[in-house]
C-alpha cells in the first residue's frame, strides 16, 4: 500500500521569506521535506507566481531575482483550471455572507489549495477564516 504524498501549496509570503532569508525557518522546513523519507510535494499557484513576479519588477533587485530563481527550482507552479471554480464560488459566497471576506487573490489561492486538497503554507492570518483549509506557517 502506498502512502499519499502531502501536498504543500506555498503562499507569496512564504516564498518571499525563502528569498529574503535563504537560511531561515522556511528554508529549513523546505530542506527537511526534501530530505525526508516520507513523500511530500511542494507547489505554488500561478497566482502566487504572478504576485512574486510583480514584486520583483517593482524592486529591480538582481539579488532577489537570483534568490527567486533558486527557490523556484524546488517548487512546482500549478495553473488554475476548472476544478477551482466551484470551491472559489462557494468560499467567496460563504465569506461574503458572514461579513468576513478576504482579498480577491487570497480567495483564489485558498480555493486553489482546497481544490487540490493541499495544505496552504502561509504567514497570513486572514486564511484562518477559510473553512476546511489546512494551514501551516513556516516562519
């Protein structure tokens, strides 16, 4: 019997942490998962990649650009597809009805993680309002 791999979807702030503190807690956790005997898959959403690329354009830092490229060697970027539509609609309507909406990009990122059955790795407390979303903070 095979053991299902845990899927970790990294949020923007975690990948930023990997870039800014390449020997920090987030990188230590990532390295531990890569060397662990138990299977784990590390990914991010194309939405996160968009946010990171935008931030890199604004900063013009070659050092951060290099660190981004280094970090992304270990992270698979997953595109959005039709499986995200229903979790997104359900999540957005629930949060709006409760009067506790989160940002539009964060809603899509949360829906992407839910659709994948992934653990969202983030330092953003806003995601705690998302029902059914498994969270970890590596900072």
